[in-house]
């Protein structure tokens, strides 16, 4: 049992480290005018932070739709994380899809800036929860 907790804690730390890296890259992309890339990296910051949360409960999902669904089921629905974070996650997921796959879509700098800010808020809330629960 102790070994499982140690393994989960390590996984949580890796996910948060990846989330932090994606935030830094998103900021650089935003500053350099690469708005689609900024949105993509901001989304992945949230994706990794959500996976860190799921790791605390021994939940593992590989598909993007599975991660957001499990996050909502296990953290938002029981009130552990506020519903506004679910909305941020959903918005970033939609925006990333548009930025990555809709080639004719022009990404406005304001949209990218909001998305990067949402990612910062989400990762910080995840980190707060993880510290509160003794995972970090």
C-alpha cells in the first residue's frame, strides 16, 4: 500500500511538472504571436493538471474525452473542485480543437491570452488541492 502511494505521488509530481512546462511554453508562444500554439500548450497544461488530480485516486485515462469526463465525475460533481474549472477545461478543449484542426480559423490574441490565463488558474487550483490533500 505504501509503495502504491509513493508511486502515485511520483506520478502526480510528474504531471504537475509537465503542466508547469506547458504553461511556460504557452506564455512564450503568446508573447511571440504564436496564438494557436499558445492555446495548444495551455490546453495541455490543463490536461496534465487534471491527470495529476486523477492520479490521486488511482484513475488513469489516456483519451482526452476520458480525462475531462473523469475530472468532472470525480472532482467537480462531488464539489472538490469548482464548476468554473470544468468550464475552463471545456473551453480550452474546444479552442484547442479549433486552433489545431480548423486551418482557416484566425486565432485572436485576446482569445489566446484568456486561454493561457485559464490554464494558469486551473493549474494553480489543482496544485492547491494537491497540497491541501498532501500529494505535493
